[in-house]
C-alpha cells in the first residue's frame, strides 16, 4: 500500500503521542492486518488532518481528547492519559482535566477516570523510575 504524505504526517504525530507503547503498536498492527484502509483513515484523518491543524499543538489537543473520552466514559481514557504523559503533561495537569470533567460528565465518570489515572500513574512511575 502506497503511503500518502498525509498518512506519513499522521503516523509521525501518532508516534509523537504514543511513543513506544507495545500495546498500541500491537493494536495498530492488528488494524493494518485486518483492514489497511482503517489504519489509513486513522492516520490521515484523525492524526494528519485534525491533530495536524495548526491552531492547537498536538500536546494541547491531547488534553481535549482526554476530556472528551472521560466525559463520554470511553475505554480510550487509559491510552489518552498515557499519551498526555508521553507528551510532557504532568500528573497534576491530568488531575485538573479529571476535576473539570465532573462539571460535564458527572462524578461517576470522573471517579472512573481517577481509578484509571491511578493505575496509569503507577505504571508510568514504574517504567520511568530511572529517569527520576
């Protein structure tokens, strides 16, 4: 499959966000194996077109995506917390997003996000302890 310039731009932005996350890389390999067109949609539209818009940085868009996933109570909260950490947001920044989500999604979704954040923060600390 020939890769477009927009596909490559999206793949670069996605790698910037995800880093070297084996679970995400495995997931993307599975998507490409099952249907390469879906991976093209993800890279070209989600990352290349939307995340690549110039008004907000990729780092800023990551917090917007995190808020949306928390409020909608999506399974994507975990990877978006990890992505935020990969992009340099601090745990306190993520906690502010979760606190703000109470206004828009209610206490139950915020409580769920807190549980996930605690797990991700522990995993992050364990894998990054030598950096401290």
